[in-house]
């Protein structure tokens, strides 16, 4: 591949890139460097070459990894005005053939993270000087040019990536089963992730115990075009495995996650609020269980979860607290479980609980209950487990719940 400016047509190319079987050769105004980048049979490679006329600084990447860099290649500007790009295939060995999936050019240097993203196929490569999409639609591609279609998902080394260019697509990464820890109650999962574009819908992390999977982390902020750091606590008191799910579709977008590692002990969720978003739910099933994060292990510091239970009309919600092990405070101002009869904090409070004393059966008057759990940064416990169910509200129940009012029940009011 070579580039010649329009004003220097017929002269030596301003720059050229020559990839053969064993090396890559970069030439800028006849200043040449060579890097040992070999080509393997039946293996696709992503090659990126960057050069800056300031100090002649150059970099060469293969599959997102920088394999060479230096300076003083050439300090003359290259891309002034219009020019001609020529792509040439020379195939002298009949036992070896090459294919091309795309070529793009930009007028600026990219950072390592952006090159890494492109090497995974995350997002659409669209150069602002040379756009392969426009170029490939204007010419009839020869047999050595290959078009790749639709969404693709890549897992290479420690990176899982999924991109979208049309229909909905999901990618799932599942860990092996891990035995319970003998050294502590919890661990902190740390990772890097990239989520950008309107087609990037959600990235979720689940911890699956013997009783089933439980969502522990969730993010749908797709407006950040660079790698972010994430972390979330999980329990290690029982056998478990991790499930990571990425979902894209409908519009361009990409999700990638990698650099997964563990540290002992609990940690605050990162970015802020994403683990709280994961534990908060709206429940409409007729019965079920609600557990504090990481239960039966210790809950994480600065937890904040909200559950909204909605029963059908003319039904009430019954709550039975099965386990309660929270930090004790006389005013329940540190770690607490709060239950509201209704769907906002202005409604009647049915109870605020902490410590280890299990309350009696709780029943709402309305068909909606809001449950909030909060913890501070100091002392953590095993948390709580409660069971909820719906009960139909008969006419007798309605009258009993309105004691002290003048509502008409069973034919009206009686007086002597």
C-alpha cells in the first residue's frame, strides 16, 4: 500500500507499507524501518501503523499490541491536500494467498486503547481520510478482498468484545465453578470495560450459586468512548461461578470487557451506583424471596438497594423476615431495612429494622410495598432474607384495615 500526494504524482510515494510473509516494512520519504511481523496461515491479523511528523515518531501494532516504536523516521508533513492511495497484491507463491477485509486512514494518531478496540472489531472503522466502506462500494472487489457481515463477537486473551451493526446480538462469558473460600466471606472482582454507541444496550454480571443466578452489577451508560474501570463484591461462602452478559443491537455500538482479576475482601461498586442498580428490582410475581447483596455472605459497604413489590388490585402484600443480621444501632441509622406501605417515602412506614431481632409478620394495607436496604462503610453482617406473597383482600379484611373510620361496611353504621 502506498500514498502519493496529487502534487507529486509519478514521484516516489510519500509513504508506503509493505507486508510480506515474515516482516512489515514502513517507508516515509525513503526513510525505511522494518519490523518482524510474520503472517500465519489461516489467521486474520489486524495491523495498525501510525506516524507523526513531529520528531518522526512511529508505532506499529499487531492485533492491538504495540510491537515497535521509535522516532526520527521523517519530520516532513505527509498528507497535504489530496492524494492517491494504491493497494497492490503481489502473490508469487501459489501455496500462499492473502485476503483483505478493510483499509482505513486517519489524519491523527490514535491512542493504544483505541487501537486495541479496533483490533477486536469493536465498532465501525471509518477513516476520515480513507473510508473502506465508501471505497468498497465504489469498486468491484477482486477475489482477494473479503467482506465481513453483521455483528461479531471476539474473545482473545483476556478481552471479550461484542459489536452491533444491525439485529440484536448477545455475548455470554461463563467462568468455571469456584469452591467456597476458607479465607474470607467475600471477594472483589475488578475489570476494565468499554461500552459506547446507541446500539450498546447493557452489560451485566451475575453470580450463580446453587440456588440460581443473581445479578450483582449492571451498566447501560453508552456515552463514554473510552475504557473504564469496574469492580463489584461477591460472596465466597458458597460454591459459585460468574456469568457476564453483553447485549447490543439495532444501532451501531460496541461492548468489551477484559482484565478480570480478584482481590480478597469486599469493595465498593464502581462506577458509582452500578451495583445498586443491579440489586434494585420491580417484583410482580405472586411470591418470592428478597435477599441482601451477597447473602448468605456479608453485604458490601455502601449498599443501597430498592425493591418495589406490586400486587394486583384488591390484594395486599405479606412479608416474612426469615433472617436478619445487620449492624446494630439504637436508631437504625447505619445499616437498616426499611419497609414502606406504598411506592414512595412519603407513604406510611411499616417498619425500620436493624440488628438481629426478627420482626413479626408484616402486611400492607395497599397493593404496593417499597423495601429499601442501606449500609454504611463500617460494620457489615450477613444481611437479610425475607419471603413475600400476595393475599386477596376480602370485604372483611378491608373493614378490619379501616378501624376507626366511618366507612360503610356490611350494610352501614349501627347506633343504639
